C-alpha cells in the first residue's frame, strides 16, 4: 500500500521560528508533559526519563543514559529507543513555541553504535514553521555536546488542540490527567490554535 509522504523539507514560504516571549529561559528544565510518558515521565520504570532544558534561540538539550533495559543487540542501544530519545527531545521544542504539537514524521539516521552505559547528549532545534507544521532537527552525540554524532533526525510536528488527546486517548488516563488542574492549566495555556 502506497500513499503520499509528508516532506521534511519546509516549503519556500515557511517562516523562521520565533521563540515565544513566555518560553522558559535558556537552561531552565522543561518538565514532563505526562508522568507516564515513556520518554519523559518519571513514573515509567523503564522509560528514558529525559530531562529537557531550554536552550538558546529555538533549541533544547537533554542527556539520555542508555541502560540495560534500553538495549537491542547485546550491550547496544535499541534503534527504536534512540529514535524515541530524539523524538522526545524534538517534542520539547513546543515549550519554546508555546504550542501543543505531535509528531507527524520522524526520519532517523544511525551513524554509530551506542553502547549500554553511554550518556547520549541530545540537541534539537526548530528550523522552520509553516502554518500548523513545525520542522526540526536533532542530534545525539557520544561523550559530550561536542562529541561524535551517533544518531540524528529530521522531523515534522503538527500543532493540535488539547482535544486531540481527549478524543483519542484511553479514557482512564485522560480522566486522571484532566483531574490534575496543573496539567490541564499548562495544556490550555499552550493552546494557541484557532
């Protein structure tokens, strides 16, 4: 089955990203968008537990330590886990735009193996915005923010309303999240879609 693909190349009339005036300051911890999230949630026992920080401009950083539960081949990080780490880091960019967005497309390149025990230094930035589409790139480096690139990604995120999660999520989790006034307050504050 074949269908249209969504380009990761912004159209010619895309605009440069602009950091929202209320975005977290550079260096500020962004926090988890949901406690049970596999990428950033603190209540996921085998999750990535990424802590993303606001960077300069429209960029973010995070550090991911590859643990035994994250391996694919013996002693090496699973490629899907590395893609998840990049996706989660890219998802943190929405904090800087003050919008709610979901992954529309993620393309990942694996440059070198990432052994268990490695600290992978992640960085992501928004490269362009076109309507509801947000384009971004990310890298994961071994040994520090300037170390060799092990994995990289290009992504397209799409702005959505909070109703996207309410209408499509599992009822039990949605009710739990909706009963947390802080969580729904943040979600509504970020909702800028018409």
